[in-house]
């Protein structure tokens, strides 16, 4: 049975840097010399929005991601082949994780940059009290009141700009799996509060995290908690966040959850690292920096399944799951692991 995976906390971009990016993209969108969505002069050129995509439906690419800077560094070192492989990560949209106090300025900067580029920001709300049950990604708000203020700031930062928000990876499944920290009723109530605040924004799509097919395989156990967590008001739920289950397994799981919820809810799938499926080798912690994995389906809303709203890179490929298998702490950039993911990708 899968254990809960400590999620990438992400490397939250510094506010000053994000504001600079927002101004840069705004200038480009107004006819500046640099193409919208491109990075600064020292960063690699980024892929344009897919041809034929309606404005606002493509996801924003962070031009200052760790992967983008790695591309630049390896080019300067003459590692051109490795730099080309790393572009498979740097040139794809990935979620920005909000995991610390005062999320409003960062959310505002990211959504401004995305809107100026006529793209959609992909964000992760990750500040629930007793986050990760005190494990690798432990932390979060100190109490319920602090979390509600945090959710208010997060929602206000989005404003009327388009965004997808994944609400609190692990929070529901971890409680079902037996996390004893915190009160379940309070946690689900806080999730419902966050969903309500985010859905009050006019162009925000919201998905409550629902774990993965190996963690809570009996989807019926998720129904009551997801309902208490506000899934009825959300656009749907997310599956496979930071995990490695295949699109097929995740799709089947998502359809079972949707049916158990009454059949009306859609879902999104994290396909960031599932190109080779889950690790089946010897040893435990199959969810934590497993060897031999590969990038999965690039982010897209063209899923071919009316119930799947998007394949997304919620986990930022190349950021460690935790200090297992020689990795740095959770959320820290690990170029060697990133290169392995990219080198084994099928496209």
C-alpha cells in the first residue's frame, strides 16, 4: 500500500523577482521587444502558447524556474546535450506552490504575469495546519484562524485573473489514512472555507486533492471527507499529486471517485513524473525519489476525456520528495534527478 507522499513545497519565487517577471511580461504583451512568456535575456527562450489555443486556456510558464536557470548554467558550461534535455522541464508550465505566510503578493505577481501573457496561472494552496502530519513537508498555519486569513489573502491575490488552484495536497487522504494530528472536522471545514473563498473569484477553477489510487484504493472512503471539504462547490478534485501512477490508473481512479460522488464532478491528473509509472523495485518508500522515473504527459486541457479537465504538472519535476535516496530536503531542486526524469521522457 502506498504511503502518503510528502509533497513538493516548491521553491517559492522571491516577490521582487516575480514582480519583475510580471512587469517584463506586461511590457511584452503591450508590444515590447521580448516575446510574451519569455524569460530575461540570460534565460533560455521559452516555448510559445500552443497554436490554436484560445486566450487564457494555456498555462503560464515560469521563466525563472530552477530548471530554466539550470538550462542557462549548463549551456555556459558547455553541457549542451544536458541543457537540451532540461528544456523538457523548463519549457513546460508547472504549478507554483504557496506554502508560507503572506501568500497574497506572490499570487498577485504570478497571476498578473500569466494574465499579461494571456495564460492561466497554476497554483497550489499548501498551508493547512499540521501539514503532512509533521513529516518531510511539515508546517502550515498555526491555527484555524490563521489559515482562514491565509485563504482570504490567497483568493484576494488572484483577483479576477484566470487561475487553476489545487487545494491542499494530502490533506484529505492523509487524515483518512490515520494522521492523528489535528481534528478531522476542523480540517475539512478549513478546506471547505478555502474552496468557497477561491470559488468566489470569477475566473478560478478549484480542485480538492484526493490522493492517488494506491493510497486510498477504496474510493468510497473519500466520499464523505471530500464532501465535508467542499468538493460540491469546487470544480472537482485532483488525483496523483506528486505521485507516479499512470494516466490509465489515475483516470480509472478519478472516474470511480466521480461516480461515488454522484457522477457530476470532473478531475485533473498530475502527470509530471508518471511517464514510466510507479516504482516496483526492492525497498520501501516507493513514493520518495524513486529511481528510473520519467516525465509524463505535458500539461494540457486537451485530454480526450470529458471528465478530465487537464493533465497538469502539479509536482515540479526535479524538486526532491525528501531526504531519501540521497535527495535534498523536500521541495529543493535536485538537478541530477531532474536530468534523469527528462532523459527518460518519451517526448
